[in-house]
């Protein structure tokens, strides 16, 4: 049975979580470059051979005991067997002379010395956090070492489910400080509980526990998605479910506390006290961040400044003046913006809205005429459609042939043929001598022909032939049913 966190429900971040991405990359890189002993590197094989030699020696001489720093390296099976032999007295040489006993002890010390020399080459001993010689540098480097694929993947899953989202609310600097401080605190708590131990602590779980503790305080209402595999070797049998962080994380912490109460370091070298120390540190840090209002005062304004588009100050003043019904000031400020930024889409839209507010239909249509091509260049079809219908609804009487033709062509491309036909007919009837009327009539003829409306088709052709600019070229275009439709 396996339960894996796979993310958050309805999760979204405002910026790329570069710190989280970097941490994940460093964890993977540390594993790929250094790797665990089980990969069979030269030093790994030598260390495994040295451990087996000590195990064999102790099984032959169970009255001897391994040094405190070596004993945890023995396999669980060997430790159980040694305990059985010592209790039963089997294999215990009671008649050894003192110099023989000293010789065996010396032999064991030699074996242990060789093992220690081999361990010094191991990444875990070189870069891991050793309680017997604690220091901050080792606490940091230990976060990027892992004992195997399962150790690495498990940490990555928990971090991926929560890290990027905590980084989003705390910001990159604060999140970085939280992560590494939690990792250091976790290592120190583990060291305090295993004082004098030579067994190195490796893995990012202490730092990730700190992220989990802070997540509980800051994002406890979020729902974490899980993948449940009831039979690990049959992954196609799976169940997905989601639970609130405020429910899941306290249960996880309670489990770690219960296991730590039984044994400081669990099977497989699980450092439960590191998890507890990191989690408690994360909670305390999150409470402190909230009490100091660091998010509101520093983090959030900085993020908003980065992701927000800075608008022209005169445009801001124009918008405020418009809502205050001070239209004269609004127009003056708006003119300043449009002189400097003729294609400022927000300024053009405000000019259109301002003209409608003051019932200046011709000015509204002129603004719309400038705004429509800007929307189309931006690919904002919905905004362009809304603009066209705003003009048709509020400033139809001030329609210009240029805007009418451009709007009709846009609507036709969008599949709104009825509205496009209505606009073209408005242009043709209201501006019968304008060059734009011929363009409108070409589309009217084509649409009438497609609909089989012979009477409408005849009227459109008759109107076109009366146009002062009508020529044989236009006659060909009308009868071709389309070549002239794209002319402008």
C-alpha cells in the first residue's frame, strides 16, 4: 500500500517558482552526481565489503562489541543474531587469556579503522550532518544527498506538492530563508537527540517538514491531492482523493511524534526527530511571519509590482476624473496619454467610454475606429466584438463608413453574418456615394446570393451601378461573387 501526494486542487501561482525549481534540481543533481552506495561505485563496494567483514568477525566473537559509531552500520539481522548469541552464551570464549582477548579487540579495531577510512570517501560522511561533529555547512549540504531513489522521489513529491505554492505567497527570499533555516533546525534537533553519533544525517526531509509546517499555518485550507496505490506492484489499480492540509499534516506530525517516542532513529535510519524539529520550526516561522505582517508589508507589494503592468500616470488621473464626472480634466489627461502613446489600448478604450458618457457619438466612433485594429492585432476578438456592438447600440447614428466597413468585415469573419449584413446595408444606404459603400455592396451581393435572395441581390446591384465610382472592374467583382470582397 502506498499513498503519494501529487499536488494541490485548483492550484495556481503568480510567478514561476524559481527557488523551488532550483531546489528540486539540486536534489536531483546531488543524487545523480554522488549517488548512494548501492550504485556499486568502487568505494561503495569496498565499504559494503568492510561492513560484512566486521559482521562476520563479530558473529565469530559475539563477546566483543562494535564501537558506537560502527554498530548502527550493522544489518538488523546481524544485530538480532548477536543479541541471541550473547543471551544464550553460544560461541562465547570464556577461557580466553587476557592477551588473546586483547588481540581480538585489536583485530576488531583494525577492521573498524579500515571501515572508517572507507567511509571518509563516501558522500554521506563527507557532506552529511554528523551529530558528533555538528556544523551548519554540513547541515546545508546534507539536504541535497539521498540514500536511494525511493528516498529522493518521496521527498520530491512532498516538496512539489507544497513548496511552489508556499514560495508564491512568501516570495523567493523569505521562502529560501525558511527552507534552509528549517533544514538547519531539523539537523540540530536530530543532533541533540543523537548526541555523539557518527552516523550522518542525509536528505531534505527536515527542510521539507519545515515547509509542511509553514504550509499548515499559511495554506491549511488548501486541499492536497493524493494517489492511493493499494497494491504497489499493480499501479493501474489506483484511487485519487483530496484532503485539506489542515487535516492531513497534523496526522503526519502525530505519526512522526509517536514513532520518535518509540525510537529516536527508526528502521532504515529514518530521522524522526529531524522531521519533528523541521515541522515545529516551520509552524513557528509562519506564525512569526504572520505576526510581523511581512507578507502585507514587503512580500506582496513586491510581487504585485513585478507582475503588474505600470500604467501611464496621466491615464490613471483620467480614469479617476471620469469616475468623478470631471470630464474636462479626464479629456485633458487623456489627450496627454494619446499624444505620447497613440496605440495605448486602455487610453483608446477610455476615450471611447468617455465620449459615450458625454453623448459625443462622433468622438466615440472615431475612438472606436482607432481601437478596433489595435484589438485585432492583439488577437482580442471578444473585446473587438464587444466594441462593435457597443457602437451599434450607443453610437449607431454617428457611424462612419470606414468603421462600418471594418466592423462588418470583422463580424463576417467571426461568423456573425446577419450583423455583418446589417452593418453593410447601413453603410450602403447612409453613405451611397462614399467609396466604402461599394465595398459594403460587394459583401451584400455575395451574402444575398448565398441566401438565394434574388430580390435583395437585384436591389444591391442596382444601387452599386448608381455609385459614382462604379466601373467595369466592379461589375466583374460583383458577378464573381467575391473577388472584390477583400478590397479596401
